[in-house]
C-alpha cells in the first residue's frame, strides 16, 4: 500500500469513527470527503494534454524530512508520465542547513535564493522559469496522482487565469480533518484563496499584476499568508477567472498551524528544531 493510500484509508477510518459521536454530521462529512476525492486518486483517469508548458515551483528551507515524499508524489502524476516534455520541476533552496538541497537534486532542478523568505523563493522560481503555467507547491504536502491533471485542464479556457484547490490535513485528528472538509465545501472565502501549497496560475499574469509584494516581513507567517493566498488572487481576479477545483484536494501537514498559532505541539514533528525556528521568527 502506498503512502497516499494509507493517508486516504486513515482519513476514511477516522471519519467513520466519529459517526457515533456526531451522528448525521459525520455521515455527511464522510460523503463530502468521498465526493472530493472521487477522481483525484485515479491514476488511470483520462488525461488532458496541457494547454502549455508547466513549471512546478517549490520553495524549501530545512525540509529534509518531508521533501522527498512531496517530490515523489509530484513526479508520479499521471499527466507528467504521459506528457513529460511539458513539465519542469524546480526546488528553490532558501538557505537550508540540512540535506534538503541534496535530496531535492535527486528529483528536481535546484536553484538558490539567499534572501530568507517564502515569497522571495517563490518569486525567484517564477522568474527563473520560462513556462506558460506555474504550479505552486510546498515541501510538506502530498499530491494524489490525478491532482495536476484535474488542475491543469482548466487552462484550456483562455479566460482562466488561475486554479485553486482545497487542502486536507493528513496528520491530525478526525475533527480537525472534518473541519477542513466542511470549510472547503461551504465557506465562500475558501474558494477565493489561492493556497501556496497547491494552486496554478499563468506566469505572464504574475508579471502583469506586479507579482508578490516582497516588502512585507517574510518571517511573519500571517503577512505571508495574506499576501500569497488573499492579496495575490485578488489582483489576479482583475485579469480573468479563478477556478476552484473542489475535486482536486491535496494533503497538508498541520505542523505549521500548531507551531505558529498555538502553544500545543503538532502531532507530527520529526524535526525537533522546527517549532523553535518558527517561534523565534527564523523560518517560513
């Protein structure tokens, strides 16, 4: 059983387990999750030829524990296997002090950005690329095999400037997972965001709106979140349509949430320095 299959089975089991506690809500949550994931795990799903060249851009800082499984899941996308000449994969190493760059070099082209900050790194990757479409991903996320195919098919519509996707935790309690599932389905704000861990946009549109505001404090995770996921798509929407692809969820680690916004420790923190670095304002 693959890592992704284990994630899916774990979530399904957890959602079933809460049915005795929350009854009808749990049953509805289970149905929503199955609807969201009804296509994204299907490697043999019909693949649509990309509408142009595609560059996947991943910023990374001290991600030696997570990055291999993220890159492996990206390279196992059905659309990349069928149309490999359309794709490039860049990891922008943001000054890592561990084996991040060495591991990434086995899967992707690695370039350096010495200025510390996620948006500096993402911006450098976008400018380095010559592709028509940029796919934004993060090093601690997992992408099911039909994810990119479902995302990229929308760019055959010339009015579409970007595609947004929901995200689901793979390492937390069933109640937190259920919250994310409902949030993705019923909260309008969720559809207006462009998650840095899983989204795509036309490269030229990035330059047409002036790119990210790089003058914010990039060690302030709230400022980075607002700029990348709220302000950026708001400006993109002036150029065309942003599609929310509900059936293309990707899976996230909740470590950043716990380390940034609570005093609790995340359930999965294999790197002992991770929370300390965040709480000292030393990493994104």
